[in-house]
C-alpha cells in the first residue's frame, strides 16, 4: 500500500511586521504583558495580500523545495478559517493563481481552525492510501487580522497572518504515519467568531464582521490537557515511546502552554519547536510555518520521528506522528 511522503515545504508571511510596541500605540497593552503571558513579540499583518495570495507564495516555495513539476499535483487542500470569500473555496483560487486550472484535480477548503492543517494532513493520507490522489498540496493559510476586534486586547495581540505548505506525494516505500483527532463540540463558545445574522427582512445587512471571541483562561486550561492528550494518544497508537520522539512541532499559540505540558510530561522543552515570538498565533498556518522554518534552519533530518500537535476552536485537538 502507498503512504504519503513529504517532498517539500515552504512558508510565507506579509511584509508588514508589527511589534508589541506598535500594538501598544493603538490598544491599551504593553510589550511586557504580552511577552510574559504568551511569548509573542511580533506578528505579521497583511496590508494587501489575502489568504489565497499568502497560500500561493507558500505553495510555490514548497514546489520549489520538492523539485517537482507542478503538473503532477492532483489535489489542493487549503485549511483556513479566514478564506478570501465564502465561495469559491480558497483552494480553487490557489489552483488558478498557480496556473494549474486545466488539469484534473480535487480541490477544497477545510475549516478545523487551529487544528485545520492536521485535519488536512490526515485527509490527504487517507486519499493517498485509497489511491484517489497521488500528489497533494496541503496548505494552512490565514489572514486573521480580518476578524480581529482591535478594541479587545485579550485577543487582538495574540494572532498574526501567514501561510505554510507541504507538498506530499504517494510512495510505496514510505513509513506509515500515525494520527489522532478528537473534538468536544459542546465547548464551542470558548473560542469562536460572531455568527452571521439570518435575514428574513429581505433587506441587505451591512458591515457585519465575524469577530473572533475567546474565553482566554478556559482555552488555556483546555490547551494544556489537549496537547498532552494528543501527544500521548498518537504515541500509544504507534509502536514508539515518548523518548523516541526527536522533535515536537506544536500549534504556536502560547509559550506558557507548551512550558506547562513539557513540565507535566517530563519531556525536554528544547524538543518543542517554537516561533510564536516572531509570528504570533497564525491558526492553521502555524504548524507548517514552524515545520518549514525548522527545516530551513537544519533542525529536521531524514529518519527523524516528528510529532505535530494542534488544538483550537471546535474544540478540536489533533496530532500526527511522522517518520521522515
Ligand atoms: C489570553 C491570555 C494570554 C490572557 O492571560 P490571563 O492571565 O488569562 O489574563 P486575564 O484574561 O485573566 O486578564 C488579566 C488582566 O490582564 C488584562 N489584559 C488582558 N489582555 C491584556 C493585554 N493585551 N495587555 C494588557 N493587559 C491585558 C485583563 O484586562 C486583566 O486585567 P484586570 O486584572 O485588571 O481585570 C491567556 O488566557 C491565554 O493565553 N489563553 C490561551 C489563549 C490561546 O492560546 N488561544 C488560542 C488557542 S488556539
């Protein structure tokens, strides 16, 4: 049976880098508070690139990294909670911008919030194993700044824009990946966006932005439980032990969450890849950005066991264990 193998990775962020000090000019906050509570120092906020534009830039880097002809791609999935529009799906826009519109392809968006990229990875694994797809672009891309309420200092300081991409191909020699996912839907109001109004008035509704809302401490408590659970469950499903994990690439929400998990699991924090200091929380983009940046820094090598772990709105938590 064929399994997926990662051929290339890439990431892209907007040019506009915004520091905590920059934010403190428009919000009642300060660098010390944000750094201490989250580990975040800067984030990128898009001025003119939408989710599909960032996705395309990340995808081109992944294609370049893979050294393949993009004409072999037969699937594009964009994990996002901030699509360019409700329709068409961002993945179709990406296909067009990559000039791949005239080849047979399955494309769709997937919204699993901050776990979205891992849900897309798990989906592609299943599509490859069932021989429906041979070569897939899996992209996490967000322009979260579109849905941030800049009067809410509890959320506006946490998030940033960006995209990360994996180019994955079917191989008969690849090591199988192990996955875990779980959801607790009755906690949906812990982390959500404002809903869009129903409209029986037959008059247009103007200017509704579905702003992001969060119960910070509840999410914090959930995240600590969820990250540990997702790590333990995926290891249990594999034939490996925790000691054999070379690197953990977690969703980049908050350095303190990861510090708590590392302590509780007695696992070295140095094996967690962290870059939220530069990018903030980019939701579905954070894991592929962290992976691509770690690879560019030479931290990722063949035969390593890399564990990806995500958590966020849904509430959904997920993990994938990949032997490279
Ligand atoms: C958001 C988070 C950093 C807030 O930290 P906290 O310790 O829970 O802080 P609280 O919300 O209790 O607020 C404490 C105080 O700081 C203030 N505060 C909140 N945001 C602030 C900011 N950006 N700057 C300065 N002060 C701020 C609050 O108003 C409150 O002030 P008060 O004591 O005078 O009422 C923390 O809850 C967290 O990280 N949660 C997880 C969030 C997350 O990761 N979400 C994404 C998951 S995918």
